[in-house]
């Protein structure tokens, strides 16, 4: 789009083309996304708050009788400092727990700022950090520099100190906090936090709202079933991985439905192309044309789609498990698909 409108866009809407080279080619991933987002800090109940930022990664806050738990940390300790400032406007209880909904760098590398007693993750998330945490950190920082403000404050990988399989229940005084691994979807380690008393769910990137699901490390075949398990809890409110907090059952249903339709439509289209023997680049162009009218307005659509189609093609052909993304593989895939 930018290429065909290059002349007029650069003259009349220079904010679109920053830096200038972006007008010439589609910038890699989100390197050209430089606009800071507006942050919201929403109260969901006396025990639950949502820190959201117009489609940037969300952080959840659970306030119990004697302690605070944070769901996903933000990308750097400096960025996490902003979350802590908001928390301190509503409670002075100690932040004792950090829960990692999954292993992605942009969610976990701010953990040290909270100085928690425990960093909680599923066994599968722990295994992914061991296997690919370093590669993922380098890759994510390069893909989306704006989301790693003050990246020099990151001390290294975030290591869980409390690892569970399937589920663990935490009592924050009288507040029951269920931490559940309901199935694979966005990654194999996906973990949600459920507050049964208030029927509030923090979903991580299993559910997005008005934001494109990143599926570069996904299990497409499993994701819809895992969404069924989320829906079976019948949440009244849901904090997605990206996008605004969903504050009514109708909004929750809409978030679940739109995430499901994106994932299933994309995978079905890629499977069709692979079964017809088409190559990856042709499939990518066809899928992009098919999905853009419905989903192209979602945040990070252009960033995610090449990764999402590449992973879908892998899963539809010969790779049951997602392959590790490295900075080199990122660039190679991008130049192949966006050529
Ligand atoms: Zn993620």
C-alpha cells in the first residue's frame, strides 16, 4: 500500500513514513512502530486490576488480603516501574508473586523490578525458557524495539522459582487464586489465572482483543480446544494478553470468538494451500489477501502475519512443535515472504 502511494504519503503524511526508508520497503516486524500508547489502569473488582496500553502487552494485578500478585511483568524493569507506581495508588501490600503466563521476553523480562518472593510458571514454560529463552530474547528485542524501553535495565533471562504442572492454588489470605494450564495455544506453556469468587480470568496471549494473535510459537490444532476450556469457566470479566480489559460476559464472548475465528481461519487457509502443494510465499500472499479485510485493522497485523503463516505452514506440513526463532531465522523468513 505504501509503495503505490509513496509520493503523496511522504509529502502529506510524513508521520506514516518514519524513518524515511520505511516508504521504500515494509519495515521488519515492528521496527517502525515508534508511537507510545496510552496506558489504562482499570479496576475489575476489589481484588483485580488491569494495566493495558492500546494493544501493547498487558499486565494483570491481583490484590489479596496480605500480598499482591502480578500477571506478566512488562518487557523491562524500567517499564515494570510504571506498573508498580499504579499499584501503589491502590494498595501498599507487598508484591510477593509474579506469574508468567508464558515465556515470551516482552512479558517476562521486567520481573526483577517487583523483587517478588516467587516467580511462578508452568513446567512447559520453564522448559521453553531453558530451550529457547536466549534466542527468543534477542529475537523479540530486534523485532519490536519500542516495547523494550530501557532495555539495558534487563539483567538477563527471568527464571521461575516455583514450577507447577497442570494447576496450583494460591491463597492470598482468604482470596483463592487458581493458576491453570488449560492446554496449548499461543505456546505450549500457556497459563491462565482464575479468580473463582469474582469470575475474573487473566488469559495471557491465549485471548486477544482488537489485537492480532501472534502465533509464531503456537499449536494451531490445540488452540480452539483450549479456548473451549477458557469459555467453560464462564468468566464475567477477562484481561486479554493485548487489548482492553473485557468487562462484561458479552465482551468476553466477543474476545474469545474473534481470537478463535482468526486462528481457525488462518490455519484452515494455510492447510488448504499446503495440501494444494503451493509454496510458502504464495500461501502467505493468498492468506494475507483473505484475512486483511476482516482483521487488517487489528494492532500488529502486519508484524504478526508472516510469523503466523510460517508457523501454520510448519504445523500443516512436517513440524508438530514450533521451531526456534532466532534473529537470523526472523530476517530470512521476512525477506522470503515480503520479497
Ligand atoms: Zn506471547
